[in-house]
C-alpha cells in the first residue's frame, strides 16, 4: 500500500480501494454477461458506468501529491481546533467567559470538527 512519511495516506488508500472495487464490479459484470445473467441491453450501460468510475478514480502522481498535502493540512487544522478548544476551556476555568459563551463556542468547534471529519477538503 502507498505510504507517505511512514504513515498510510488514507485518501490515497481510499482512491486505490475505489479503483479496485470498480475493477471487481467490471469483472463480475463481464462474468454475468457471458453467462447471460445480465440483460444484453443493460450490460453496455453498466459497463460505461464502471468504466467512468475507473477513469474518475485513476490517481496520477499529482493526485497523490495533492492527497498527501490535503491530509497534512487536515492534520494541522485538527491541531489548530484542538488548541482553540483548550484555550476556550481555560478561559472558562479562569472565569473570563460564562457558560453561555462556552457552550456556544464549543458547539461551533464541534461543528467545525465534524465538517472537517466528513469533508474531502481541509
């Protein structure tokens, strides 16, 4: 599997997995088409769908470099959000802010962390 700096690059792994999944789908489609399991008029449409997935998921070196940079940026962003959370909690402990402000800003941080976790962007 691809490794960058000793760590697995999750996005590159995902792209490779998606590509292999598309290959498996195409292989199964061809097998079923040969055994007349798939309707003759449906096979070409399904073949085009899976071939499009392959073209879409074919990573180039630029893609892999970008995926690595994006993963590093996400890691940095996670660290920044953790620092913000830590400082916010310290502000509350030192009574510089009240519970209302604490909860509002914690919710904002939670939303940002969820957005970061589910987004393909950083």
